[in-house]
């Protein structure tokens, strides 16, 4: 199908959904999904955003500002995945427990207020990735209209540009818990350290940023095109000083740069050493 045909398919899917709750984070996918839902369904659509320690405060503010700019109705809810020991223990399927908590809260809201369908922003490219959250979506009957319409990430960005969404060129942004190696406990304090450390780098103009938390060591990933910036006089010293002030003893740079899903690289290593 052509891109206009895929957009028509997305609109048709949403029209068939009736009163619809959209899991919204302000990221590239959920912003486009909410924009099309809003344009297609009007007051029969509602963005639901989870206020959780794993969502950076800047992301929350930007998501709410975007909703205000485009006139989306938004409901902020509190999720409690941090109190779930299965989530906090940080297994490889941690996202399953997070999404389960979110969808459980959204299902409860739908029942109370008469919403007919719940959707979230998985796209067609996500189908081949490691996505434990998709299992939770299936269990709670949450639909993925972008994926159903066959929209890839690149096409989502093209449509976002056409709709004037500021997220069109936004870098990928997984939750802060993804910065913590599997098996190490996720706590609000650790998430706050990661968030503060990444803010240090974003405040200095880095675009693609991850600070991987290894207890007292911060492993910095930045986009490969940005790696040259570490030769700027004084930058390393300033960043080290700031991250040590946050609580890290050691600060290191990952020479491979930022790559999506690097936290999952250990899974392949673990499989190789299994008896």
C-alpha cells in the first residue's frame, strides 16, 4: 500500500474503534496516533499518560505541551509498577510488567467511563524486535493501529511532518528503566540519577543520549555523529564533574556510541554461555 492508503487504513481502523483511549507518552509513535485519533474521532478520543518515575520530567512536560498545542484531551494517571517486585527485579521482560500495569489502569478507566477501545503506538517495524510489552497488549486486548495499518517508523515520521508534529524528528526515547542492566534492581533513586545525568548531556546539546547505569559507574552513549564533540576543550572534565556530583564514582564513554536496544546485547551473550 502507498502511504496515503495506509493513512486511510489507520483512519478507518480508528473510526471502527468508537470511543477510544490512546496510551500516550509524547513519543514519535504515540503522538502521531493521538493526532490521527483526535482528527478522526474528536471528543471520542482521549490521551492517557502515565506519571511514573521511569518517564523523564522533561518528556512529561513536552507531552503535555504538545497535547495543549494540538488540542488533545489528556488524562494523567498514576501507575504503580515500582511497587511490583517482578518489575523492580528488572528481568528481561520487565516491560511486560510495566505495560500490564498501564493497561490494567486503562481498562479500569474504560469500564468506568464507557470507553470502547484501547490503543497504543506499536508500529510495523516493532514486530521483529524484542517487545515484551506486546504480550501485555495482547492479554488486555489493546490494539496497535499503526502496526495494523502497516506503518513503519520512517512512515510515521513522514506523516508526523505532514501533520506538523514537532516529534517528527524526535530521537527514540525508551523509559529510564531501560538504562539499568537486567537483574539490577530498579528504584526511584536510581532512575533519578539516570535522569539527572542525561539532562547534563542534553543541556550541552547532545541529541541521542543514554546514560547506562552500572551501580557506581555511568556508561555514556551518544549518537555516533556527535562523538567528535568529546574533543571540545573542557567538555569531558565538566561532564565528569557533574555526573560525580550526581553520585557516580566513575564516568566512561561507550566507544560504539548510541545504538537502540544496546541493553539487550547481554541477552545474546547469556544464551551463548547457557549449558
